[in-house]
C-alpha cells in the first residue's frame, strides 16, 4: 500500500455513513421543514405535499448528474473539477471561485439563524431575557464549528452525523404523532391540486410552491468535496449524493404531509415559519413540552448545516490553493489532524465578521435574508453549470461511456427545474409569484456580480501569467496517488 502523500488530506478517514450525513446535514432538514418549505404554502396551500414531491423529482435529476460526476471525478475540488473537465478549466476556476465564496457565507447565515431563533424563544419563555441578545449564541456556534473542523474530518463528520440523526428522529416522531392525531382527516387529496391557495389554482399553485420548495434541497452535493478523505470514494460519493437527495426528499414529503393533514389542507395557505400557524406553534399548542424538542431540532440543524458547509468551503479552498489559483496558505494542513487549518481560520474570521457586521448593521433577520439570497443565487447557478458539465464530460468520454438518459435527458430536466428557482431566488419577476427584492436584500445581485467580476480579473491574470494553474483545476489528485486508488475504486488507471 502506498504511503499517504505529504500535503494531502487524510485518506480513508471516513465512510459512507459520515459522508451521507455530510450531505444530509448540509440540506438542514429540520430548518428546511420548519422554515423554508412553509414558504411554498402561500401558493400551493394544502397541496404543498404534491409541490414537495414535484421538487424532489426535479432535484433528483441534478443529484443524478452530481453523483455521476462524483463517481468519475473524486476530488476535493468537486463542482470546480466537474466544470473544468466537462466544459473548460476557465469555467472550472470561476465555478470554484463562486462556490468557495458562497459556501464560506453559509456558516454565518446559519449562525445568524441560531442567534435570533434562540434569543426569540428564550424571550418568549422568560420576558427578562433581551430579545435582541442574539449574538452570544452565534459566537458560541462559531466556536463549536471551528473546534470540530480543527480536529479533522473524522471528528467533524461524526459530529455532523450525531446532529443529523437527532434532528431527523425528532421530526419523524412528530410527523407520526401528527398523522395519528389527524385520524380520519388523513387524505391523499393533498397530493392533488384541489387545495391550492386562492389566486393560484390548480397546477399553477403547485408549480409556484415547488419552485420555493426546490431551494430546501440545496446542499445534497456537499458530500463531494470530501472525496479525497473517503474510503472507496467513487462508489461512496455516488451513493451518498443520491441517497441524501432521495432520503431527505422523502422525509420532506412525509413531514409536510403530516402537518398538512393535521392543520387542515383548506387553511394551510396561512401556515408559515413562525407564530401559532407554524411547526413550533403547533407543537406548543397541541403537544405540550414536545415543542422544546422541535426547537432543539431546529437549533441543532443550524449548527449541523454550518459544520457541513464549513467542511465544503475549506476543502474546496484547499483544492484550489493546492493548484495555486487561490493563495497557497489555504492549502496548509495540520500535521496531525490533516485538517486545512488555515482555511478553517479564514472561515471562522469570515463567519464572525459577517455575523457581527451585518447583524448589527441591519438586524440578524435582515442579514440572514441578504446572505440567503446571495447563497441561493450562486448555488442554483452552480447546479445549472454542473448539469451542463455532466453532458460535456460524458460526451468527451466517448459513445461507450455516454448514456443518453443519464447524461443528456437528466441534465436538461435538471436545468429546466433550476432555472425558475434561480429567477425566483434573484427576485426577477418573470413569474407572477416572484416577489421583487427590496433593499438591503436586493444588494445580493450586485454583491454576486462584483465577486464574479473580481474572479474574471483574477482569471485573466492567471491565464496570461500562469495558464498551467488554470489547467490544473481539472486534475483529479487521487489518480496521482498510485495504483491503490485505482484498485480501491475498481477502475483501471487512465
């Protein structure tokens, strides 16, 4: 067996369970069920379970493309490597540039949610607790994530697994209780179009609800950047990405169905993320102290998601720094834990700065909405490019490797599913259900544009001075570690 290369991430450190929960927790299932998915109720009403099912099918097309590429190209660069191989190394650089940026913003996004959720709940229970004392909780969460990342991928991934299991179990138990209490009100009509909201009748309401629901699936690709630290990466990555998208998608369908039939399909359009008509509100009014578990599951989900996305940002930054298109400092590894300690330090500084800077400049909820808009706009754009990359990569591999359904039809359907989501996230009123963004949330577009503009300038400099570095974004480093990687994956050296 070959010795692990100097400067490489720790190989064979984690397996399918940890990698699967890397993607699961990056999707933040409890937070999505309680906060993201209910936004679709304003359009789909009591037909929201159908909207979630439609979104699941749509997202599986892109998840299939990511899984196919993750099996072919196991690399810490993940989406950047896929774009570099499938389209062009310059596109791969720009995808990596954008992806590192937004993934570094996900932890502060979730830390803000942790802060204002904890503060509001404590104030509601004990009025003496200041409703605006949110920042200590956010800073405590940042410290936990930094320590988990510093201790290496085993500690971080196993921490995420424990958190992920807890939040899923709590909401599954709650869903079963809701279905049981609904009794004779259980009905499959919620999987039809009979209960859509006023003004959005029939399929139009379901489509609008599904567009908002699609955004709850973001994160299923988060397993991919851990490829170089995973046992049997080609097989494991494929199973983890598809398993997370399908498993959590079915979880969304079940939990949404449970709340819809319990609350009442014909009045579900008024259901939301807070107040009496919310998951926590229903738990408080009907299930006694069970609301505490729901609250803890949501808080748990914010930490787990932030932890998973910190892994994504630091590994992607490591991969780009390794080929010297980002500062080489970001490729610095801890000598014992083999964790990208410089990247973790930068991630922590970015998180704390964004949380405190934006949180106090506006307020934590407004800061959350601003960051969420930036993140979702870029991530959905990356999904569209990954679909194109899937087709491009397998066309280049030749007729024997190219499967028309997997590598052409699914990418086209994946793009079709995410284009409306991209327009909705950006607040472009192409559809009548899209709400135009107002300041400061509307600043998200210029922020993304400015960052991509800087990326284009950096790309032009690198193409002129170091074109070989841009070409290196397409390299799959595991293939350079010797025959063990190929024997382990069951493929011959290329």
